[in-house]
């Protein structure tokens, strides 16, 4: 009851306030908020410039030292990296440790070989992985994702089991960083989470994974065949892209099978993939699939692939298509015929 | 009489309160979206896409009309964009100057037999040119009869082969990674089809450029461009970010936006019968998707990607705002079926009503209010103390909104960080209701009058040209 009395009292008080008084109060409120916002703006500007100056100072402090570490010879590399006192003192502060961590990660992602190994060794020596792991254990998704990214860049294989559990995380950023980290640390073997993955892989993430695997030839053909059978169409699409990228013609028959997949993205990728592993059976499969393909876009894709990889043996098939009523298709057919005839 | 007065009185009050409520709601959504974007963006390596064979293919469409003075530099700037899977289609829309001759000479163009599929009706295309110099192999030039911007863009779409279209004003300067950032949203969605993306357009006046690249960001020195810089911060960082959060964007700036080519063609391309072709296309593409019940999204990214010169005189600014108002009315009229139509979800129930009430009707209501104020003042019917308090309330809310937008800019991208810039922006905001805003309202009213009188000219836009950094002397 006292609550009800309070509200009734408030209501009676409010009724006594005139419209003009209400406006005065609002004006005072708006003015205070504006002044507050301006103060916040000035404060943020000052804080940002102070932080930038601090960052710049730290970067210049670290610069020579990091250059000397990067340039260490192999025989010296197993030794403990010595640290100037100025840096040692600076690193007692969390901000400086964070700044160094970011600098190391930035440099490591651009350097490989001995220079990269030295940076990684310094990261281990300073136990900066604890900072990255701390972030990975955070409940905030952006810190979690950042921590995973740092651990992967610094090749911290000891964290693999933890990272693996995050590959199926409901947050898309955390999940993709964990998946990328798995491939970064283990190559193809890191993709074992595919079997449990129900979430789709975005096109962007597929490009990330493909880039990481670009210099690693497919060693386990059965694994790729398994992926082509998975119910998640984005994984099938990814596997087809991988086959294209590596021109892995041993999967030709599997790719042809994918032409009859229910999902359009898979069929589209299979068509593109057959263009990357051209052969007479591939061209035959594309020709056979053309008439059963329901999507006009994919039909155009087939014509584009035939133009790219076809031979004169495609001409009779293409001549038949000249009669199609669709102008766009007819134009594409003519273009393909012209191209193939010119090749002759 | 009393009833009419009360209806008017309370109607205006309701309108003002609902508008303020909308602004507060949209600002909150904008903060959420901007923070989410910035956190995601910090984790992203955009360079990944620059050289990947799996980067989506993009056709840049740049219509040009009488741009002879700067066309060579502008095309060079577009050719230097950091993206591999790209073609640049410049459309000479029947220029009366020497644009075409300059292009032919500078880029070694020769007529080419290319696949030009007339999927969208356009004025006659005289020829399609391709460079004989392999350095410019990404460049294609269409020479056509004059038909306006929409017509030029449609002829570009007819020639384009790539998956996504990026429509750009030829005189805009892009950030080096602009395309990488603009294309990413198309690759980030799995459940919905992204049909269009847009990025923040910033004011280039007083900024320094060298070889088509932005060298130094400056707050415009003149008042008018500076007021527009503030207006753009408000519109892009608050308005569009908020609508992006709701998936309710109706407008992707004609100066720089990307579209799914297939959907753009299926929806019918740019409409020749409106001067607001950029907004109209987005609305039509959205309707196309909604009618077919295909889940879709129009994305927006808050990164400053494109720099454009803002009108620096009242005359040119007036023409621009007149045209924008006509474009808005035409688009909303063409798509009036959307109004409060639950079938179109956010588009019909939120975006369309917002644009109708707070973008289209706002200048009408403001203008009517001002006229009424004059009449009542002359008749001695004004309660001056109440009037002053109400005016202070409205002015303060406007300043509050602008200050909040500046704060958002400081917290997020902080482009204007030179000494005194912040103060100048705040002073610009303070002067805006007296110097800038009344003129915008007046130009919009003129736009409505012009539309009623069936004047549908584009309105000539004269540019002053960008500041260029002094060239380093050759040794």
C-alpha cells in the first residue's frame, strides 16, 4: 500500500505542474545533457589523443628491440631474449603488455620463417599467451574472438582442445575465429568439426579457410569425399571450392554427382568446379545436366564453363540451343559457339 | 472553430513528440549497430579478399555527363581501386563536351564487339569501347545518347557481366579498401540474400587529394559544406545505421552503393521517370523480394568509404535539395501500396511511414507552422512566453541530436580530429537552425511546387573541384 500511496502522491504533485513548468524542466534537462555530451566528447578526444601518444611512444620504444629480435640468427634463437631495462619496466604495466601483444601479433601475421619463430618465442617467453587465453575465456564475444585469433596467429597448439570446443559456439564471430584457428594450427586435420557443424559457413569464412589451405595439397581423399556427403550444403560448397582450387581431378566423379544436389549453391559450385578440372566426361556431364537444370543462372554458368573449357565436340549440342526463345540464353549460346569456333 | 484549433494544436504536439521519440529510438539502434560493426571489423582482415579468386566479381558503373574537366583523373582514381575481380564501366551519357575524345586518347580506347544484352530499355548506345592497352584491361566505356543518370546506369547494367554492381558518381573519390568493405556484407549472410549495400559518404570540400587518393581530411572551411558535413554525420551515422539494424533501409546513396545484379535486373533496373532513381531502385528491389517471399537484407556499413564534393553555394544546394524532395515524393507515390501494409513487414509498417511523415511531410509542416505563426503574430494571438519556451525546447532538442551525432563521430571514426574541429562542428550545429535548416525547408517546398507544376529537371550541379596536394618536384 505505501507504494500505491507514493504513486498517488506523485500523480497529485505532477498535476500541479503547469505545461510551462514542464517545458522549463525539459529545457533544463536538454541543456544539461548537451553540456554532458560536450564534456564527454572533449574527454574522449583527450583520452584518445593521450592513448595514441602513449601507443606511439611504446611503439618507438619496442621498435629497435623487436627489429633486433626478428633479425636474430638461428643459432642464437634458442637463447632467452634479453630485454632492455626500459622495456622491462614498461612491461610491468598492463597497457604496455597489451600494446606489445598487439604489435607481436601484427608482425607475426606478416612474417614467417625464422623471424616469425623468434616473435613467437618472445610471446612465449613473456607468457603473453596468458593474456590471449584470458580474453578467450571472457564472456564477451569480441574478446573471446580476439583471444582465439591471437593464439592461432602465435601458433599456440596447447590451447587446441579449448579452441576446438568453441568451433560450435552459437556466436558466429567466436565460432568462425575458432574454426579458422583450428585450420591455422592443424591444417586439414583441424576441420574435423565439420562432421558436427550444423551452422552454415559464410562465403567470407570459406575464403578465409581456403586461403589457409592454399599451400597444402589434399592428402586425405576420403575426408574430402566425406565432406561431399555431409548434409550441410555450405560444407559441400566449401569442399567443391577446395577441389577447384587444387585442380584435384581425382574427385571428378564425386563432383559430377553433386550436379544433382538439391541445393542450388552446391550445383552452382559443382558446375564451376568442373570448369576447373576439365575433361571429356566433365563436359559430357555439364551437357547432360543442362536440360534438367531448373535455374537459368546455372544454365548460363554451364555455358560459361563450356566456353572456357569446351572443344568443338560441344558445337552440336550448342547448335540445338540456338532455338531457345530466351534472348539472354540465345546470346550466351551464340557467344559460346563463336568462341569455340574461333579456337578452331 | 475551437475543435479545429484543438485538433491542430494537439496534432502538432503529437507530431513533434512522435518525431522526437523516433529520433531517440533510432539513435539507440544506431549505437548498437555501430558498436557491433566496429567490434566485428577489428577482427577482419579485408585484404584477404583483394587477391582471392573467390572474391565476388564486381562491375563498377560510373555515369558521366560533361565531366571533361576531370574525367581522366576520375577514371584513373577508379582504376586504382584495390580489388582484383573487377570491371569498370564508364558511361558517357551523350556529353556535349570533349569527355569522350579525352577518354579515347588517354586510355587508348578502340570500339569493341562486346556482348551488350539489352535487358533494360535505354537510349541508343553508339559504341562500346575497350582499351587496347593491357594496363587498362578493366576499363570499358559506353558512348550513348543522352538519357539521364538512370538511363546511363541501365546501359551500364546491360553491359555488366559481374555478380555485383557498384554504382558510383564518377567524381567521387573512394577509400582504397572501399570495395572490399562494401562487398563483405554480401558474403556474410547465409539465411538472407543481401540485395544491396551502402557505405558512408563524406564531404570532400577542403580535404586534400593526390592522384585520386585522399591525403588529408579537413573539416570544410566554408559554412555550407560544413553544415552538410554535420548533416551527413547525422544521416549516415545515426539514421542509416539505425535503419540498417532494423533492416529497413530505403535509400542507398546514388554516390556509392552496391547491388546484386540479378535482382536489380529482375526488379527492372533504374526508373527513368524519377529524379530519385537511387531510392526508387532500392524500394523496388525490396518489393521484388518481399513479393516473392524471399528473405533479404539491405546492409549498410558505417565506415567512411566515399568522398564527394558538397554544394558550396545556396543556388546549387537549393537545386540538389529540390531534386531530393521531388525524388522522395515520386518514390513514395510510386510505392504507396507499401504504406502500413503488413505484408511488407518493417518496410511497410516502419520505413515507409517514417519517410512519409518525418522526411516528406516535415518541411511541409514546418513551413505551414511558420506561415501560421506569422499570421497569429500579426493578429496578436501569440502567447509569447509560451512561444519562447517552446522554441527553446525545439532548438535544444535539435542541438542535442546534433551533439549526440558529433559524439558518435568522435567515439567511432573520429575523422575530424584537428585542433578546433570539434568546436567548429558544435558552432555549426548551433547556427544550423538559423542559417542552414530554413533554406533546406524552403528548397524542399520549392521541390514540391516544382513537382506539382510538373517541372522534372535534374538541375545542373556545378562542382568547384577537389583540393590537390602539390606534386613532388621531379629530380
